[in-house]
């Protein structure tokens, strides 16, 4: 949406983008967490080596 302005260190937008990304990185990608949760709830199990 903001193009390179989201990565520029001159604007406050860069700080907001960086802080938002830091929320998702320690937990892994949101998509993987959703996938693991879905498989666990459905009782299908989850194997990283499948």
C-alpha cells in the first residue's frame, strides 16, 4: 500500500511497520500457526516430517 515508504527510516510509518512485524516473527508465521491449530483441533495431528 505504501510502497517503499513503509521501509524508509525517515517516516514514522517505518517504525509502525517494524513493530508490527516483530509481533508475528517470534510466533512463527501466522499461517503456520493457523494450520497447526486446525490440525490439532480436528484431531489429525501434526508432524513436521510428514
